[in-house]
């Protein structure tokens, strides 16, 4: 069992390897590679480099056991792919990395100074990922109702990120009961690819903050553009995940809802600017304002005179 645990009971802080996520901490930014590598290890390396160069904290993959995750009646359905016409089960295997590929991914991420983890879609995938010292596991929105998977993830002792797309409040509550709230980070999400702005409902971030006061709340976005993800940060998201791609025109169902390299660089930059600008919520007069105050404020006002007088009085001991 991992020793990566939450920081204190009833705390909104969670440990991700050497980093901490939660209120008052830098937003933990994850580039979701998913299967946008199209089964090509060199594509995966290139996407890791894009995320590292942009300043992301981590990249994320998806791990499936094809025979478990693919409905049996879909195995033999043929489809056109970049590798020719093949059955759906053969396609699922074609885009899935094995242990040697993930070992290479782990080494490449270590070299670039960026974490990696994945969304396991079945319990065998959980056991597979536990071979690596990942900082967390992710529950994809589609897996929120899979109690067996949730129990397996809870048993790892690692931080678990729970995405809440395509889920009702009761389903979310049940998932939290199965996972336990001490070691999870929850992400608001809308599971449409790409999602329309009018269906993002970003105020749910605040609803979840109120509903789960001891759980940090993040955002997993599938929209096009960057501004709505930045709005999520302004609303208090402590974790951000966006799908990333080398080129949105590449083959694959997630590419169109993904962020290209230049956009990812801008997104990370702007998130850091927003979190710096949010401050602590305590109104104060900054030293940088004293010059303009002296120049522009014609009447000091009775309150200012009282404050000045009070500050000048000796403190009784």
C-alpha cells in the first residue's frame, strides 16, 4: 500500500507525490494524454514534452484491460483505423500500452521532471498501475458507478481523483461513500466531447465545495477554448485537467476537444496569473498605492484621520 495519503483528517489538502493540491496551494495542472498517443510511444513522449515545456505538474493516461472494458457484442465489429480495417477488440489492443511502454513513459517523465498517472477502467488495470509509483489514480466519469473499481482504488491508499461528469448528485454521494472522503479530490466535469459552454455549469464547482467541505474540488474540462477553464480556476478549482494533443486534426475521438501545444502553454501561464491575482481576500492598502493616494486623494477623510491617530497612540503594556 502506498504511503501517499491526505494531509490530516478533514483537510482539503491532498498529496500528489512531492506536491500538494488544495485551497491555498498552486493549482495542480494535468495534461490528459488519454489515448491521444494513438498507441505510438513516440507520440506519448512528444505529448509529455509538450506538457513539461508548458509547466504542467503531470500528464495522465488511460489504462484498460480490453477484454473486460469492451462489451462482448462489440468485439468483432469492424472499423476503419489508421492501421487499416480491424475488429474493435483488436483496435482496443492496438492503442493500449503494456508494462514495457509504461516503464519507458515513467523514465521519460522522470527525465522531464513531470509526474504521470492514469485512469484505470477495471480492477486489473488498477493492479497494473500499482506496479509504478504514481502520485494518484483517477476515476473517469464513466467509472463513477463502478463500486468494485472504487473499492480497489481506495485499497491502494493513494490519492484518488473522482470526475463527476454524466452523474447525478445521488450517484456522486454514493461514490464518495464507497471511496471515503479523506483521500479524494473531486472534479466537476461535463462529459461531452467537446462540451458546449452553456452546458459547463461552472457554478457546480461552488456547489460541490459546499456539499463536500473536506474535499478539494477541481475541474476536468472537455470544451474547446481556454477561457472557461480559466473561469473554473477563478471560481476556486484547485486541480485542472485538459486533454492535450499534438494536432486536433489527428485521428481519434478525443483530439477535437483537446488543447494544442501553444494553447497549453497559454493556459498554464494564465492559470498561474489568475491564482496569483486571487490573493487572500483581506482588503488592505498596498504600499504601491501610497504614492497614487498622496497624489490623487484630495481629502483624507475623518476615518483616515482616526486611523492615523489610533496608529500613533502608544500601546499599553
